C-alpha cells in the first residue's frame, strides 16, 4: 500500500484537541522531511465520535481506535497519539511487522510536555520527527535508543542510519542488533565491501577486509568471528550465521513487453532471471522501458513490488544507444533503426559508465529483459 505524505494524529480526550489543532497548524507551516525525502505537512486528526459531535473543526470520527488504526496504519508517513503510551502500545502490537516496513509512531501527552519516539526511531525517522514536533509545540523530546545518547560528549555511530543514508539496503535485520552492540562497545566491524559502497565513518567503524569484486563473501570467517561480518554487494550472497548482508542498489532492469500481459509476468521473469545470474533482487535501483509502456500494468506492478522507480525513454533516444542485440522488429515498430528496447533502456537508466551484466533474454516469447550495472549506486533507498 502506498503511503500518503501525512501525519495521522489520534486524539484520545477532549482536552487534547486544542493541542492537536496547534500541532496541525505548526506542521502546515513547518513541514517535516522524512528519510525517504517525502515532505510531511498535513495532519489528519482522528477522534472518537463522541468528541467530533461536540467540537468544531475538521476531524475524522472513529468508533473503535483499534479498527481505525488497523485501517490507517500503513497509509500514513507517521502516527502520533495524544494520550497514554500504554494505549498506543496495546493497539499497535497486532499491527507491527518490521522496523524496515513500519511507519514511525510517537506519543504526546495531552498537556504537551513530552513527545516520545515509540516505534521506528532510527530507520523510519521517528527520533527526528519527535524533535521536530517538540519544537512545534514546545515539548521535550524523549529519545530512548542507546545509539542516540551521548556518552562523554561522543555520539555513537548508528549503523542502520549510516547504511540508510548511504542508499544501501539491509538484508539481515536479525543480525543488526549484535553489530550495533559491538559499535556501542567501541569495537570495529569486519567489512567485506568490494564495491566500496560504505562510506568511511567517524570514529572508524569498519576494518575493511581484502576482497575481490568477483570473489565470494567471507562466509567461512563468520564461524570464528566474535562479532558480525558486514558484506555489501549487488550480487546474491548466501545467508550465513553472523553475516550482515547489505544490498548495493546498482542494478537497472530494462524490459520490453507485449500489451496487456498478466501483471505478475514481469515479477516471475525477474525472479528467474536474477536466480539464474546470481543477482540480488534488493539491489535493483530501477526499472526501465520505452515511454509508450509507462502505463503498462505489469511494469507498474513490478516497480511497486521491487520498491523501485520506473524510467521511460523515447524510442528515438533508445535507438541511439549501441547495444549488442538490436531488434529489427523494435526498429520497425517505432520507426527507428534496429535497436533493443530492454538493453538500451537498462543502460540509459543506469547512466554514464554503466555496462550490461545480463544481455537481452526472452521470457516465454512475450517479454525481453536485460540488466545493467551502474558505475555507482544512487544515494537513496526506496
């Protein structure tokens, strides 16, 4: 489900309503920018029906908080409860999936004194949102994550934020707490990073291992290493105990297709293509095709499934791109010289310095695919 760029506010008492309205006004004039880059400036105020009946102002009434939250939880960029933290915890519990998927949740006491970052403080930006709202309403932000607390005026490195801000994607969330604990203890993490995707950190967080970009990750070392080994690549890496796998999004998939194909065809084709060529699906930075296909349902479905943008190019532009497998049919269809839609689209989307890692492949005579490797990964994570 695609989220809106709004903050959902749940007013649990009539006395908290003026605070909610003040929050909405403050957010409208001073928006919050989420880690995804979305600008959050709208505040949807939800309140029990009994409050909405007797109060002025635009509000959304609900009969039962649990039902309301179940319907709204994954629709909004963030949520804030004006009431007791215990109530928020109880209604949230059945809805929580994973810190990489859940939106941040805050609690603001009805008097407006404290704003608590409750869920997804790091990855989702809840801690930053708590500080922003605290400034809007004159409250004190309450941040409890250890990696956001300073000791001896030194702020510990937050590993998930470092990876997120570098545009990288965590595959083994279960390994992250152990790695973060090692950093909090002042230890350095062994790092296998042949792509040089991870930035240097201050203080130094990684001990870089000697590696070859075409070589395998150090899975044997994980058996004896006392702390997790981080491994970053765009290739598929085998899961191993004590290995924190990190996807480097440098792959761009070009697609050419017939009209009105079943929407899951492209996803199935991509899964088979990536498995056969040892590529990591989470390393896909974008899909690409000819501009006549920008509304094709199977391409939109694949882009949504992979959380990747869809790029489209004019046929004339694609025809100017040199590719190893030009198609006479494509040239005739678009009135151009012979060219390959999938190969050219992949290369153009990947940008200057890119190269094909999978040349044109045909899937069930209805879909063509190619994969290009960008010279470097984009500084965003979808």
